[in-house]
């Protein structure tokens, strides 16, 4: 049960990075997410603890979702899909930081993504950013800890390689 925490700790302490990569995810000080948001799809309260049990990609953006927002959603979906048999161990979350709701076409295109209204939520303040939270794709481990972020325009192949390593290091014995 502690495998994800140990894996993220080892990656951080020993600065394990694939050789030759420039856009490798930035390891953050591990922090347990505590806030909540509103799940748009089923009109329920979403608590950060609901992220437990899977690795999660998190994107923060406007519900109007400009071109860069759509690029992040696409990358999160594709990186998850290329994990093949391990893809079900990865979730995708879009924290909407304003009062705009995404168009149904966008929700259909990124089916499987959890759409959360987080405007005025304490949850948003838990995500550190260099310039803007909208620049990053964040990673939360299966214990609900925010542990990594990717920079604006990160290389999806390198994100995928990171996830392969994290999934391998955190593989649970059944």
C-alpha cells in the first residue's frame, strides 16, 4: 500500500531521471490534497480523497477550454492510452477554475475525464505553479499526494516514459 509513496520519495531523493530528457516532470514536495470540488457530471461533491487508488493526471483550466487546454486534455488521454494494460491505473481530472461549463462535444471527446467545477475552491490553492496553474499537467499518486507537475508544452513521449516508470515502481502485488 505504501509503494506509490515510496516510489515518489525515491524518485525525488535520488533524482531519478531518464537520461537525455529535458522536459521530465518536476518533482514537487509531496503533499496530500485535502480540498473538494463539484462533480459536474453527477452533481456530487468530489473530495480529494476520491483520487486515491489510481495515479491521476490533473489539468486546471477554464471551462471555455482554449487550444492549449484541449492540447493538455488530449495529451493526458493519449499518455494514459499508451500505457496499454496499465491504463486503468491512471485517471484524468479537469479542474475548471471559472464558472464556464465545457461544451458537450468536448466532454464527449474526453470521455472518462472527471469534470470538476473548482471555482472558489480551496482545492485550487493546493496546486503550485510557476506562472499559472493552467500551464501545467499535475500528477497525483494513488495515495492522494500531489507529487509532480509537467511544464507548459511538455513532451508527451517523456510524460509517457515517466508514467511507465512510476507504474512499474508502484506495482501492487495481488
